[in-house]
C-alpha cells in the first residue's frame, strides 16, 4: 500500500492511499505561475520513499531555452543554459534546488540532493520567458561537455535501401561533436541517454 501526501496547498489529491491517486491543480493559479508541486510517496510495507514532481504552469513561456530538459545532473554538477536565438537572458531558479549565475546561465546542482527536479527560468526584458527542467540524481552519468561544436545531418545521396511505405525515407547520418573547453577530459563522449 502506498501512502501519498501533498506538500503545501497547491491543489489536492483524490486519496491518500492506494496504488494511484489523481492530482488536481488549484482552480485559478496566479498568472505567470511557474513552480513545482511535490508529492511524497511512501511504501507502507518497506518504508521506501519517493517524490513525484508536477510542474504547475499558467502563462505563455515562449522563449526557447536549451537544453529544455536535462536528464541527469549529479551533486555539484554543472549545466550551461542558453537561449536558442542567442539573445542574453536573466536566469533564476524558480523551483527546486541549486544555484544559477543570473548573467551566464551556468547552473550548479546542490552538494546534497533532496528534491528530484529543479526548474530554471530565463527571462527576456522581464516580459517573456522560458524554462528548463533539470533532473537531479545522485547516480546520473553527467555530461563532460557543455557546448556543441558540430551538429548537422548528412543525407546519403545514393541510399542502398528503399522502404515501400510511401514515406520517401532516406538514410540520414547525424554528425555531432561537443565543443572543447579548458580543463576538458582527453575525449568528450555522449552518454547513452544523449545518444537516444
């Protein structure tokens, strides 16, 4: 039997025990809301615990922040966020843990992780904004690279196979190379999650 409990008063749960519950958001979240709602889950038999995270949004977040989702950052790990249009943004951590340099977009995870996700907002002139979700995990394989040197697609001009499904598919090779930086390891490699 699982026991569910909602932190704070942002919404409600349909029940507090059972294999599943339904979370209902508040009727009228404040305008431009961008925050996380945490739900504690505990196994009554084993005592194992986990935290479910719900992102509560009310507004338009049209700024393209990249990466939009970071699959895993270890304690004290770093992530570099930026605007896809290369327009400087003002950065802030709006939910979860960690710190960010408000000018450069360098996020640093906490030394001790107690919440699974952080949400970082990038604002342009205080009018429009976007966000990135960062998964914090003690066992994540963190990337050794922070910027892209090469990312493009090469279409094979003479494919060796044609698919009879009417979709006119072509064989495509994706070329990717991380950018080197001072203090980088001898070989920069992608993780399995990044390959996918």
